[in-house]
C-alpha cells in the first residue's frame, strides 16, 4: 500500500507538476548531502553540497564515480568499494568527520538506502552535518559532568562544601600554616535542639531552616574562610591566620548571635541557638583529624554547660573523655552484673507526719571508685542509651521492693521513681510500665513517676499524650526540680499531674533569702491553685521545715527527716519505736 506521501506525490505529478524541477529544488534546498549511485558505483545524482566534501571545484561538473564523492581518507577506511558494502547490507549507517575547505572539521551522519526495480539496484545516500548537534550533546555531558563534580564536593541542600571538600581545603590550610608558622582555628558548630524543628514542623521546614543557617554562616565569615556542612545540623569552619584567641572570640560571638536570630519558616518564627567547639593549630593538634576530635569534645562541653556558647578545647577534656569511655564500659557491666542498688528516701506529710512516700534513688557501688553518684552516671547512661536497661531495672526493682513491704504489712504511701528524658520517650515505654506493674503485682496507685520540668516541657505536646496514658492507668505523676527549667503554664495546666516538687536550690536559704522564699511561696500557691500537691526537696534544717509548715507546703523530703536509706536501713527505721509510730493509718515519723 502506498504511503500517504507517495499518493500525494503521484497526485502532484499526475497534475502535471514538473518532477525534475521538484527534485532539483528539493536537492538544492537540502542541507544534507544526497546522492544516488547504481550497482557499479556510477553516480547518477548528487546534491550540490557534495562539493564541500569532495573538494571538487565550485563549478558544477559531473562526478562520475561514488569514490569521487568521498575524500580519499574515507575511502581507505572501507575494505571494499562503498556501494558494494551497502548493497551487501553490511553498512547502512556510519559517521565521518571531514575537514571542510574553510578548515573546520564537521561530523556527518551518513545513511544508505537500497532501492530495487526492473532488475537494477541503486543506493541512495544522505549525509547530514551533525556537528552542531553533537557539540550541544557534548556540552550537556560536560555540564552534567561538572554538575556531578560539583555534587561530589558540595552539600546538595545548602551548597556548602561537603566533608570531602572540607578535608581537601583543611589539609591545604594546614600545610600553608605549617609553612608560614601561623595559626588556624577549627570551629565545630552544632545547632541546639534542631531536632525539635524537624519533629514539630516537618523535614521540609527543617531543610529550609538549615539552608538559612548555612547562608548566615557564609555571611558572617570572610570569603577566604572555609565553611562546610559535615552532616545533619553540624557545620565546620576553618579560620586561617589567627593572630590571637580574642579574634576567634569576636567571630564566634558574631556567629552565635547571627545564628540565633529567628527565621520565618512558613509563617512560624523559629529560633535555634548553636554550640561551638574550637580547636587551634598548633596548640591543640597538628592534624585535621585531631583538631576535629578536639573541637568535637569542646563542642560537647559547650552543650553540657547549657548550650548557646563557645568552648575552647583544653587537654582535660580528653582525659574526661577517656574516663567517660571507661566508665561507660563499667556501667554496662554493672547493669549486667546487678551491681546497682536502690536507696529510698522518705517523703513526709507535714500535717499528719505520716510517711507519704519513698523516692527510689539509684546507687552504683563501683569496685574501684567506690560510690558513684547518679548525677555522674545518669547523664552518661542517657547519652549511651544504657538508660533504657538501667531505667527498666530501677522501675522493676522499686515496684518489687514496695510490693514486698506491703505484703509484710508496711505501708509507706507510694514509691516514686525518677524517669530520665530518653527513658520517658523510648518507644513502648507505656508497655514497660504495664509489664512492670504486672510483674511486681503492684497496684498502679502506689507508683509515682517523677519527671523533671525540662523533660516534661521538651516536647510538651507529646508529653501530654504520654502522661495521659499513665494517668489513665492510675499511676501518679510528679514534676521534679520544679522552678529550674522553663515551664509553659499553658502546658502545665494540661498535664494530668498530681504533684510539684520544689527544687532544693530554693529551699536551701528559704528561711533567710527573700527571693527564694518568694519563689517557694509562689510555687506552693501555684500548685494549690491548680489543685496539685506540693513537696519541698532538700529540707536539711528545722527552720526550713518550719517555714514550709507555716506556708502550707504539703510534704517534705530531705536529710532533716531522713537521708536516702538502703532497704535494710529503711526497714530498721520503720521498726524503730523511737523514730516511728506504725499504726493502721501508716508509718508516722517522729522528728
Ligand atoms: P532528684 O530526683 O531531685 O533526687 C533528689 C536528690 O537530692 C537525691 O540525690 C537525694 O539524695 C538528694 N537529697 C535528698 N535530700 C537532700 C537534702 O536534704 N540535701 C541535699 N543536699 N540533697 C538531698 P541523688 O540520689 O544523688 O540523685 C541525684 C539525681 O539523680 C536525682 O535528683 C535524680 O534526678 C537522678 N536520679 C537518681 N536516681 C535515679 C534513677 O533511678 N533514674 C533516673 N532517671 N534518675 C535518677
Ligand atoms: Mg526525683
Ligand atoms: Mg529533684
């Protein structure tokens, strides 16, 4: 069946349209080189453009043989005459580069078609100049290659140098400084609580925030300084030619203040501070890895000291870090070997004098170092994740002890257990509580969970959900160290809590310091207005106890009443008729 074009052509020719004129015009207007040869290689037709290739003169003169259409170096490429190869169908398409008479080299895409008719065969050849097209392709490839190259050295999100480029530049800086005997400073910058932004506003918002931060970093530094993103919310800066440490202080102060300004993230004003660790060459190390390691330790110290600050590296940090590592190992073993124990500190109701509860406080008797305070190993356990097995153990042990005392007829109100932030937010923590209660057979109303104010407010919306789950089980909740963190009263109101524990720092001088007294008084009023109970911790003297009594504090806890005690000591105290009155309503402490 003829194609549409064929039937159009037949119609056109039948209407008397000049076929010769038509072909002539078509060939003249063709940018491609077109030729037709017969089986013997005789050229029957060629388009005028062929002259550029063949080198034949401008003057039209017939070209006799196909060989004459192609320059000699092209002909030499083929084992047989071109038309023969084409007719044997070995060759239908190929490329050739040809130098034009103007000296430029062009690339041609050559195609052959074989036509048959009346015992004869012809080869139609069309060659088109694809130089421009190929150049464009090459350029795109080059562009892609340079893009790839760019990506392998830059952070795709912020456009800052990535780790590889950072190392490259850092090594160069270091060599320069070694040659010129100058100093460099390596700054490790980590955003404080960036995770909150990601968690509360989503990853897109987090990404946008990081981009803005990267821009601010760049703006605050000289073009010659290297800024790189090492990953997540961690950035590194290299400052060369540092004359004196004060110069670094003014730079880091500028950085801290620039970084902490709020950023508008889809209509929310979001601010995030940063912690900076600084290590100096040559003082703190003579390799990039060592400087990085030391800046990292300093940065951690900056975080531990309250964040939003700069910390310079000092040798003692390495010593502490090594200690920390040893301690971590030991703690792991202590948990496995059961070398931890619990002490219990009574909480006393000020009106009835009854023991209203005991707080379980974990202790670690280290074989060489002696007693290590929880203040030292709880943060370590938090950081390393050991808090999960440790916390689970404390919880179960506390519930089991308390249940055992009850079965001996000793009623000490409730057992309070401290929760650390990571423990509280671990997955399935709710199930852990249920499992612990079942395993210890302790009824939920005897368990009180203590959460510090900062833990509770860390992700307040999530806290409400978790606390509701505990409250629904019938477990009591207390906010520990109240007054030391930042409480949102809006959230506090929504937490299903039972008790506020006034931090012992306010109790210490409560009878002499007006400000402390005013704070304690306000906390007592706040608790009562919210129908919460209030307990004062760290009561060491009679005057403090008297003040608290006068100001209607509900409960007290502290050395004045009793130190934290081993189980044996607690039971001895309870059974000591000089100190205790055990009645059907509970255990009354005599002070
Ligand atoms: P906390 O929960 O505020 O516990 C009260 C701390 O105050 C205890 O220190 C206790 O010994 C101490 N203390 C009690 N009365 C007085 C007093 O009259 N004067 C003074 N100066 N101190 C008093 P401890 O046992 O060293 O515990 C320190 C912190 O470690 C606790 O503070 C708590 O946050 C944490 N902690 C203790 N045990 C655990 C635990 O099992 N799990 C978790 N996550 N944290 C725990
Ligand atoms: Mg506590
Ligand atoms: Mg406390």
